[in-house]
C-alpha cells in the first residue's frame, strides 16, 4: 500500500508567520535565556521584518512550481496588528516546556475548539521532521558532516515549463 496522497486543491493554507510572531522556534528560547523577554521581543521583530524576503519568495516559488497558490492567515493585517501589540509574555511563556510555552495563543485556540492533541505538539520543521534536509545534504555532499555552507553550484537542472498545448 502506498502512502502517496494526491490533492487536486489549488490553494493551500500556510502557517508561515506563526512561529516568527509567537516565538515558535527553538532559537527563540535561547534568545530568551540570554536576554529575557526584551531580547526576545526584538528578535521576533527582526524575524517578522525579514519574512517577506526570507520565507515568502522561497515558498511561493516552490508552490508555484507545483501549480499551487498559498494563503497566509497569520500574515493577515488584522492578525499581525493584534500580535504586534500583544505583550511577548502573552505570546509565549519560555519557562514552560516545549509544546506548551511557545505559541500560547495558538495552543489556547486549539484547546478552545477541542483539538487537544495538536495543542501540545512540539515544533518540528518540515525539513527536519521529514528528514529531507539530511537526505539532501547526503546527496549533495556525500555526508551530512560535509555540508558547511561554503559549497558552490556547479550545475543546475532547471525544469522547462510544460508546453500549455501539451495535455
């Protein structure tokens, strides 16, 4: 039996922006441990400001390549405005364990609507949760240890867009 699932949906909901606004990454805990909530607030602002160049372009290219479009509910103007004025200690409680103290707003909403199991899941980035980063580095560098970030692209495989007449 295959685990492959094919979706004909053209529009996908993306969670981009939730972690950056509500301290969902492990590095946010480190920032808090080094400088408290004020340092964390500053780090979250930096991350929100660079979302547009760091994440969205990459995600749009990937989705477009597969004929999909994304919607970003956490980047809605009203959501962002609310989270911007919400004190950091209401967005997260870094003294609580992973899966509890991060993204407090989302965890509370999940419990309110009865999605209990999701309300305590620990963040796992897709590239690590799916092990694609490890496989990718092994294919490109021969091992994960050799992926130093100093590699140069020597060739590129660019897919030619399908001829719109071909079907």
